[in-house]
């Protein structure tokens, strides 16, 4: 199975422990088989083969830092240097644009058969201990070339999410975070499936968007950067047990596949402090804020096929940073998302999906009274509340390939908010 993955050049980025796995490909003259997997202590892919041309062919052409290894056995140092030059020539032919390489000393790393003893082990602290040599082979040298991203690969892409699809929940109001996130993702090249549920907003002090969901959809559509991208939307009450599956099904029916899930929706209001709570209040918040988010994650993972770019982003409200005495049901249901983040991220890592949770801090979406708005403003060093685009920029970045190495984190994006005075 592993050999087939390498032949298809599908190299998963993240291992179960959150690290990068390095695939060691060792080919004898008669056969090419995968002998072992080594955890790359330097965060690189390792491709090892007797044939320098095969090494160059298998080396993944990506912006990842890769190590091309040419395994030489029973050869003198001069012979190894000659073959090392052959490897360099093959790399130049296969990857002519990647000029940022450095040649390592061919004597810099001694390897021994699995189970053998390396007398020079103390000089190689970076060696992980899994020897990339078939059992019974003789001690030899691995000749290494560091294969790094060339400058063009390091420059920001104009549309890093081009060809990808994002489902953003809770995009009901143009004053909200969901709307700002959707516009940011659209500007990065993504297609959007927007979830909204205006009846919830109508019963809140801030009210629903005066022009309805259609105005929001039109504005997001205007932000699309890719001429082939599009926007679809649906009104779904996520309090219903079957709603998460229905929403994912609607998005996949519209686009075929969803790459990014942003769980921005929330039930707010109908809450209170200890002493005023009942089971219905607690259950209603749990159903929307916690249960539906986990079920959306499950349905998203079920449709994800392992392609690059799988992203899930939760939103919480910093419940672990300070009390929310008048919103116990909301705080409990949103705080649960931060608590489950690492567990879900660990499970999803095996599918090349990252999951992170964002606490956007106090954001002016129209809910604060004039008095509380002024009191809150004084607690921000910049002298202003957060605006929806502040967390939206962070969320949009987490959706890109630049954030592929970040998973299982709860990130507080509060602009230096001084919670305690």
C-alpha cells in the first residue's frame, strides 16, 4: 500500500503525532520496494534509491523541503563522489528551476543494517534511529542534497485557494464575522457555499440583515477572484439533528467536494446566569453550538478524499480566559469546542485535514449597547473594538497551504484586549 502511495506521488503531510513522516524508498538493482518508514527529525522527505535517476524522478516537486538520498554500497569515496555528481545532474534535469540546493559531505552520515550498531552514532544526534537500509546490507554512506523551495515558490500566490471550495456557516449578516470570512476566502480564489439562518437573528436585539441573505450572497459573489468560482447558499436550522449531514450533502452536491469548513455559526440569547437556567436552555445551546459543529466535522471528514488543503476552523469566544456570568449556556457550549479541538485534530491528521479553533475576542458585530461599547473600547490598546475582518484575515490564512503545519491549536486573536482592567 505504501509503495503504491509513493508511485502515485501522494505523500501525506502530517503523521498521527502531528509531525511530518519521511518516506524512505530503497531500490536494489533488481527490485524497487519500500523497506521502512522513518520519522524525519529535520522535517523533510527522504527518497532513497540505488539509481540517481530514480531518486530525481521520485523527488516530489513541491515547495516542501526535501532531501534526496542516493544510497551507495561497496564503493570507494571517489566512486561515491562520482555517483553523487550523477545525482546532481539528474536533479538538474528533473527540477531545473530549483537552484537553492547545498551539497552535503558524502561522508557526513553513516548508516548500518537495521539492528546493527553504528560506532559513530554519537556524532549524529539528528539520526532518529530507524536505519534506511534493508536487513543484511553492508554499512555504507548516504549522499545527501538538500532540496529546498526556490524563491518563486516562496512568493505569495495571488489566489492560493483557487480551485478549492469553502463552506462557511453562520453567514447571515453583513455585519458579522461569517460574511467577512467568506469575502476573504473568495478574494483568495475559493468558491463558497454559505449557510445562513435568518430566523435566529430576527429574535435578537441586533436583528436580521435588513436586505436579507440575498444581499450578502451578492456581495460575496462580487468578491470572487477566480472567474471560474461561484457561490451557493442554503438556509438550514442547525438545531435539527439531521441538519449537519444535510448541509454537507448540499455543499457536495453543488461542488462535488468541500475543502474548507469554517464553523462560524452560534446560538446566542435565551441564556442567563446560574440560578436562572433550565434544561431546555442548556440543550438548545448545546445542540447548535457544540453538537452540530462536531457532526459537521464528521460529515466533512467523510466526504474528504485526502487531497491537499483539508481545513476545519472552529470559532469560540475565549471562555477559558475569563468568566461570562450572564451567558452560562453559551459559554459551556462554546467552551466545549476549544476543549475538543486537540482530540478532533489528532483524528483528522490521518486524513491530511488540519483543525484549529479561533477566539476572535470582542468583535463589533452590532450586539453591544453604546455604554458597553465605550467601556470595551477603552480596554483595547489601539482604542477600538475588533472588527469582523480582524479574525477573518487569520481564518483565511489558516485555510491556505502556508498554514499546513498548524493543527490542534486554539488561537486567541484579541488585539491585546485587557480583560482585567
